[in-house]
C-alpha cells in the first residue's frame, strides 16, 4: 500500500496517514477485506515512530474504517456510515486544533493573541470560500 508522508508539512504525520487510508477506502483503492500493513511494517516503511502509525490505526478502527484482529492483522471493513465518517472528521479536527494550540503555546503565544488571529483568518475564509494560504499577508 502506498502511503507517503511529508515531514515538512504542518499536518501531523498521524493525520496524513489517516487521511490517505480514508481516501483510499473512499475511492475504492482499498476494498473491504484488504489487509493493511502491520503498524510496525508501516512505521518502518515510512520511517516514523511506531506510536504515530498506531494512533492513526486506532482512530480509523474507532471510526469503523478498519478492524484490527489480534494475531491476524488489520483489515478494511465495509464503508462506514455518515455518523462514523462525521466522528472521524471531528476527531481529526480535534487533533489538528490541539496540535495547533500546543505549537502556539510553545511559541509563547496566549489565547488573547491566538483567538483574534484565528477569527481573522476564519472571516477571510468565510468571505472568499477558501482557506487562507501561506502566501497571504496580514
């Protein structure tokens, strides 16, 4: 299975893995019953920490995209229903938000600085219909 990660991306690696597997399931590239690489094998192939892949697999398992069977492997299951997809989307968003806020705090930024910037960017997104990109200036 071809999964690629961008170590320079601002998107956490586990979310990159998660979204690529989810996309492969949605497009039919991965069919119900297909076996995924083991967590250890994918971690070795991608040269990432074992726990990073395990986190992505755990979220996908909880959302009903895959099923891990002790001693047998990890398999794609029947496509999830809307509620499961929504749960996965919310879990992914929560992870992104936590990572963003943790990064901001490490940079010494507080809620009073982060909040207005986020609101400004959200307003721009609402107005233009697309998220602001890295090339835009404030």
